[in-house]
């Protein structure tokens, strides 16, 4: 008889896990509290616009391909990936000249050289280092479950650690290569993807530059949610049952062993193994009785949270030729921007922000002649805002975009607007402190120091998703799915699996 496995939550980690175990022959049921699958990678439609609600950067295509291969599929059978050109555009406050990154070393090094003489050569050296680190990380570190400090501080880390820059900070590392503020910002902005600041992140994360500069930036035609549709197809093809509108209220534990879950309406779903993809703080403190928690609430109170986000989904009644698919606006006072998020939480006056305009490359996501905009301002998690404050802030951000991104009259052109922020993340996804991304990637919340994917107190209970190893990001949550698969099957290797 096949083993019964229940997965709580249909985020990328939950769906990814369901696909692997269903393929292996387990009897898999996924229970998702919301009406739609995908978790933070969700979607909604309004007035002819189709808005991806969360992720929009399809980076590291090799990691997605690896996952699909494990479940016997090819990405190209499911997704029509477009390589974006330019990859993204950066606007700088009080500077009329935006800068395009093309993920083409000849073009990008010329762009760098024009800003800082001598930097073309240094860019090549930097990207070589990023590529090396990416290779080491993906082949030897990211696909490994860590149990003891000795697993992490082994000979390989100690010998490679210096080369891998595990022990220095991102900003000092970048400053060794580039002196101009602009170029430093270009190399550091990806730290926001990891929910941390370049002043706190280990320099190891310069491997992110390998993804956007060397590998390129991709977009699944139809929108990012096509990835969720693909993962759901793989699950169902292998027999997994995906249930929406099914909030779990309790993980049932008998004599230290889980026997299943109880839904909010009292239904019991029995299981031999329970894997929770819900926010790990929520799982531990709300779904388990106190004696079965691996960590008490005070452990969570001490965690450093990644930012939340102030998001605007906008329908605009005309095309905006000044924008490309991905656009970033960087504020002049970079450090203050990060302090507003991490040190002295407040709404940034002059925020750095991100604008995705998928309708630039995909006619399907907006009515003819209109533009679909996703505007994201990273803000501190747990920040409280009244509805009036949200409206006022939205107007301020739009005014900033009009001025600094050369979008005159933008506010008059908006035909659809929805705001989404801290309280929405908390309500929709049970997110601790309403964080958009979960636990930040500080050095003390990386690898062995991130919560483990197996309960210390309850046999048969596991965790998957951004809150455990390796952490935040869609493709990274698919690695988390593979790690929980390895954990259940007692596989201790450091390398990605060749097959399941
Ligand atoms: C605005 C935004 C932009 C992002 N941009 C990118 C990007 O461009 N590229 C990228 O790679 N990554 C990006 N990310 C990060 C990435 O989206 C996340 O790291 C990833 O989607 C998290 O997946 P997860 O597996 O941790 O699950 P989650 O998405 O957190 O899903 C957990 C699921 O559990 C469900 N759940 C919670 N409680 C219960 C319960 N009691 N019962 C049943 N179900 C429950 C929730 O409803 C949810 O569906 C972005 C994230 C956000 C928010």
C-alpha cells in the first residue's frame, strides 16, 4: 500500500513537493486554504487585465529545468519562455539617463565603462567570480540538508569559504570592484530579492549576478502564473489531489507521531507523513499544540524578517513607451532606504521601487493599447497603515514615478487600481508580520542557521518553502521540495538528485 502524504499549502514549495512524491508513487493530497493555487505566486483578473500578484523574474532557468527533469518533464513542454531584451532598465533619482542591462557582456561592459573608466574589466572579473560561486553553491551547498554545525563547517566550506566570501558582507565585496554609487547599486539591488540588505547579506550572494547578467532574464508567456499551472498539471498527471478552500486548523499528533490534519470545518484527513508549506512560524505556533513545537514564540520574535511590500496593481489606458518589461528606480540615499526597512521601520520618503510592465512583451495580459503595471515598494514587515495612509502613499509613489521615470500624467491614465500590502500578506497567506518574503537571508539565517525542514518533536512532520533551507525564491523553493524529498528518504548527498 502506498504511503499517505498530506501537504498543507499549495505554494511553489507545496506543489513542487507534491509533484516529486506523487511521481514516486505516494498517495498525495494538497490542502490549500485559498480559492486558488500558487500561494504568493498568485494571479487575478480585473477589467481585462491579468495581474501576476507576486513573482515576475524567471531567473536561473537551469534550476527549473532540473526540477522538471526529476519529475520526467521538460520545461519547454509546459512554458513558452521568452528571453527579455533588455533584461531590465534602471532609473536613478535626479538623473535623466536610465541604464539598460542586457545580459550581454559586450554591451554591459561598455555601459559600465561609460560610467566608471576601468570598470568593464572589473565587471568581467566580478561575473566570473559570481559564476564560480553559483556553480559551487548549486553543486555542493544548496541541495544539502544540514543537521549539525559540522555539516556546514566541514572541510569544503572552510577551504572554499574564503573564496566563496561566506564571511564578508556584500557591500564591502562590491565596493572592492566598483567605486561609483550607480554601479554599486546595480550589483547590490538583487539583495532585495533575498529579503536582506547589502550591508548585512553575506557576499556569497553575489552569485545572484550570475543569474541576471550571465544567464539572462526570462518570462513565461501568458504570465508567471503559467509556472503554477505547469506544476499543478505535473501533480495531477501523477495522481496528486489538489484541494482548494481547505484551510488546515490543526496537525494531529498522537504519542509524538503525526497521524494527519484536521480542517477548519472539522474534517480529518489521515496521513503517514505531513509536510507543511504554510509559513513555518504559523505552522509551528498555530497548527501545533505547544508541547510539539520545535521552537517557542520567543525564537520567532528574534528572527530578522525580510521586507513586506507596498504593491499597486495598475491598469493604464495607454502604452508607456518609456518603460521596458522590468524597471527599477533607485533612490539616491541607498543606505537610508535600507535603514527605513530594517533599522528604523517607516514608509520611505524617497523609496527605491520596482515596476513590472509585462504587457510590454505580452499582449495577452492587458486589453489592446493598454499597459499592465505591477509597482512594488519594499517596506518594513509589520508596518501598520490605515486605508487613508495607503491612498496617500500610493499618490506619493505615483508622483515619484511621473517625475523620475518620465511618465507625465500617469495618475490621470489609471483605469484600474488595487493596493496590496502588509495586512493582505498576513490575511491571505498567514505570513508572520505580514512579510512578503519570510525570513531574511542574513548570515545567521542561512543554511544550518535557517529553521530545519524536519520537526524535532513530531515524527512524520516536515516543512517546505521559503522559511526553510535554502530560502526565498520560486526556483529556490523547488530546491526546498527536493530537500524534503531527500530528508524523508534518508538521502544525505550534497548534490542535486539525478533521479527519484
Ligand atoms: C511580491 C513578491 C514578488 C516576488 N518576486 C519574485 C520573483 O520575481 N522571482 C522569484 O523567484 N521569487 C519571487 N518572490 C518570492 C517567491 O514568490 C516566494 O519565495 C515563493 O513563492 C514562496 O513559496 P512557498 O513555497 O514558500 O509558499 P507560499 O507562497 O508562502 O505558499 C504557502 C501556501 O500555504 C497556504 N496556507 C497557509 N496557511 C494554511 C493553512 N492553515 N491551511 C492550508 N493552506 C495554508 C497559503 O495560503 C499559501 O498558498 C516574490 C514574492 C513576492 C511576495
